[in-house]
């Protein structure tokens, strides 16, 4: 696979559009990706975009990954979320020993899922660690071949393992998926097909080699500009890609509705100045947000070093462009939902599910308005003590 064939993942995502749309009702109803569609996603290599070349991945530029995720999200947001999460989880590979990375990610159908840190601690033992706990929000866990957990470390003497700066260290632990007991907890208003369930591991030994420190970008073993981005930066980009795809598809569906609908007591929507201006303003809003994020990702990728991580200023740029894109997409969806009137409220319309999906996405950590405060501190020269 030519890592420089930038348009290829986007084209492959576009080619899968009809298959994703055809499966979307089943994704919603079963809260799972149907096996035939999952197989086609694997064949398309859309789960491998951010995986290193050294493990058989495609290592594409962030902007290409963004556009591919957006293209999938135009057809189904839950499927796009799974694509984004699979790529985000693969970003642990550059922080693993090469042999371990190949063991976890070498299978072309390898998928890793995990939940966010929740205060659970692992215990250091000879040769590795003992992990015991329950985690939530493990998107993609129903299709995962490996699972992970993020824990602080308790040493043999009971103390917490800390960094040179005195902060507790967070380590990522990887283990075969069959070692985790899954719990069917993800029954939500939107993004129902992401399979973001909970899971438990009980007194599980994880060898030292199958752990890594994803929060410290100086510890990566893979060179190249893609992995100069922090994991949190590319997580934010992935959520933005899903949001942009939902909003663009919903706006296009509204344009189609407006060409044939005449509301009771009003002129045809297509002849309404209010509708015309609304469509134009929202397309500009969405296009500007996408362009800003693409420009930011492209500029940083172009000047990123082979080994050094991007600096705090560039991390703040990615964060700002991503949270802005998410906010713009939410605003477009809200406008369209209101403008579509009663056509937006019935299940099975192009609007109702996307509205629910967007407002589930908007509750996720990457969508928080507090990110503007953190970025503002960087812009004003008083950055937070830790900015990932």
C-alpha cells in the first residue's frame, strides 16, 4: 500500500457508501455492525489508516483520515465512529516494542478497543502487572481482537508510580479480547451502533511488553510526521470527522426536501429567501470549519519532525480547529432540524437519527467547550501545566 496515495482511503470510503447506507437500519436496531459490512470495512483497510507501515498499516496523513471518516459518517455515524476509534486505538502501536506491535496489529483484521481511564489502578508484579477492574464506553469492543485498559501503577510498597514531575503515571495495558467480560450497557439515544459497552477483567496478568505509555509523546518508537501528533490531537480530529459527515449529509438532505416541500400557508421552500440564506450560510459554516481543520492538520504534518512530538502551540491549533469543527457541525444540524419542520421528527427520515447521533456526539469529551479555555491559555502565553 502506497502511503502517499492520499485520495485512496477517501475513494474507498465513498465506494462503501451504498453498503453502509443499506446496513444502517440494522446497525441502529441491533446496536452492532453486521458481519458482511464489517468484512467489507476490513477489506477497504479503513481501520488501518493510522496504523504504522511496520505492522502492515497505511500511515496516511491526518487530513486524509479526516476526509475518509467524514465520508463514512455521511452514510452512518455509528459506523464512522467505529472507524475513527479503530484508528485512534492503533496509535498505541508506535509506543509498543516492535515485536509486541506486530503481535497485536499484524493481523489485517486486528482491532483494539478500550474505555477511558476511570481511576482504576494496576499492581506492579515481577514481569508485568495485575489488572482488575471495569471500564465503560469501549467503542468497538464487540468487534475487537484485543482490548486495553489505562491505569495508574501501584508499586510493591503500595506507592504510586510517578513521573519526574511528581505526577502519577498512566500506563496502557493490552490483552486478547477473550480476557475481557463484556457487559451490554450501551443503550442510548444516539450513536447506538458504536457498541460502546462496558467490560471487566479480573486479576489479569499483563506482561510488561504488552504495555505502553501513550500520554508521553517522547516515548514513541516509530518515526515520521504522523506520529509526531499526540494521540489526543488525533482523537479530536476523528470526532470532528464524524461530526462534519453527519452535518453535511443532513444539510444535503434538507436541500433535497426544500426542492419539493411547500409548508402549509407558505410559499415553496425553494423560493423562500429565509431558506435560501439558511442553506448558504450553513454550507459556508461547514465548509469553513472543514477547511480550517484541514489546513491546520496539513500545515502541522508538513513541518512536523521525524522524531520530536509537535509542540504545545501546534497541539492547541489542532484542538481549536477540531472543537470548532464539532461546534459548527452541531449548529448546522440544529438549524436543519428546525428548518425541516415536522419532516424531521419521524423515525426513518434523513434527519431524526442524525439529530440524535449528533447530540450524543456533542456530549463526548472532545466536544467540551472548556477546550476553548485551554487553547486560550496557550494563545495568551499561559499554557496549562499539561496539554495533550
